[in-house]
C-alpha cells in the first residue's frame, strides 16, 4: 500500500516531527469530552493536566473544544431527543452550556497553574481577510501572555451559511492560520484500520500515512466510532488540509490517560499523517479552504488543461457557463464539463459582467463592458487547484508556483 511507510520509518518521523513541534493545535470532540450524563469532568481534568505539561516544555498550545451543547443539555436535564427541535434548540443549549464548559476548563487548568482564554468564532470571522488576520493576532498575543486559547464555534449565533461544518475543519483552519506544526485530533477510535476489524480478521491499524489519497479516505468506513463514517471522513479531510500547508496531523484515542505524553515520546499509537513535501502559501490556503464559493464558472477542456497542466490564469474565452450571483473579488469555484471542482479563485468580474464576456476573447472585454480591469477572469496569483477530484494534491506547476 503506497500511502503507508514502514513501522521503522513511522517511528522515526514521529520522533522527529513531534520533537520539532513547538506550536500545537489539539481538537477534542464530544465523543471524548462527554458521556450519557453530559460533560465528563475527569476526562477534562486529565486533558488539562497533559496540556499544562506540554506548555511547561515551552510549547504553545491551542485547544479546539466541542461539548457546549452537551453541557447545556446536562444543566437543563433534558434528553438528546429534544435537540431534534432544530437549530434553535441547539443554539439555546450552546448558549447555556458554553459558560459551563469554560468553567470546567478554568477549574481544571487552574489546578496546574495554567491560564486559559475563550475564543468563539463563526466562519465569517475567517472569511474576511482583515478579521482573519485579527483573529491570528489575538491568538499570538495570548501566546505571549502564556495563555492557552480554547476555541469553539459560536453555535449560539451561527446559521448554516456561517458554520464551519464541524470542529475538525475549524481546527485545521486554525492550525494553518497560525502556522502550527502539529494538529492533534483526539476522538473515540484507536486508529485507522486497513479494513473493518469486526468483519475482516486480517485488518490491522495504519500507524503512519505518507499521502492522503482516495484509498485512505475510503478507510473512514472501517473505523468503529460513535461518530459514524461521516465523522471520521471529516477528520481525514482536516488532516489533508493541514498536510497541504506543511503540517502534520494525528488521529487517536483521546481517553487514553497519557495520550499526549505518549505521542510526544514517540510511541506508536493512533494514526500519524505526514506533511506534504511542497506546500501552498497562507493566502492561497485562505482562498482554497477558508472562503466559501459565492458562485461557479463552468470551463471548457482547453481551460482545464491550461489551469491544471500549464499553470495559466483563467481567461473569459474558457468560460462556458456562469452559476450564481456574485460581485467583483468574490470567491468562485471552476468546474469542468462534468461538474467537478478543479480550482478556486477570486473573480475579477461580477456574475452579471461574466454573463456578457464568457466565451469571448480578452481583447473584446472593454468593447462589451465599457471598461476592462483585467485580461483575466481569475489571475493565477489568486487561483488554487483543488485536489478532491485530482490524482494528486497539486500539479507540479501548482506546487512550484506556491
């Protein structure tokens, strides 16, 4: 299996990369933090102990934590079935539980003399470049004060279009935003498996993944987790996002008493994901992974070849169809004729103007619109190839273009 490395190589990479990791993001899910009664306080205390230990070694640590809804449910004494009332019920439970969650963390970390701070985010906080940079500056300042930021999605105000989707994605975005070396996802599974161990006696754990390809993504269905297949798939996608920016990731058992110490000692536990050799820059990561597309441009085969194989900008002559309504500078995705997203970028023209110039040569833009801001619909500097439906994360030209 080409995505794996040998056990000896895996141990070497773990020991080397964990030793070099000075800035770490740890995401802990509800499957670890809660039980049938709500917040699992002994688990939170144990987590605080381990993070305080990492801080004592000179590392900077961010905690991305779920659990607010479960804490609210516990305080009100209502069943989980009540959440079926929709988003408004979950938002109300989050409003009640967020303070309780932070109170639990404050108490646990205080035992070890470690200060913490709460940071609540919505997707719009990261999708606007100035606010994105402000969040990053705030986190850096908290590091200077020796404080552990505890980050969660602001469920109380988040509506569908403002949501990250899951805290795995949020954790990956934070990891890349602050340039962290390591993203650790603590969950209720031991590791990835080559097959479902309940059905295949030859199934074995995958300790180190060199490249996250389709075969690895399909392994999400082999894990026996309370989260279900979708939950593990989101974790692998998050690890892939981190890898493309040069970071490492880990998925493993969050309830193991000394899991973090074991990891940083180089023990062979859970599944470790290596970084890509080549990485994209911070701004291109923001375009590809943070911004949600406001519209779509269907491009012809010639344009696909120019973007993927030749590293070119997108010209109006290659656009066949415009979908959605968007303004100048909006994030859009480029689709091939089969409807597969091949690239993301910032469009130099609005959707209304795109309808007028699609399929035309750049030399005709000014005559059609009465002005011309650019020959390109999307300049190469503002365009990133997407890897979900390509054989490799980036073509060689995209990697070299950075």
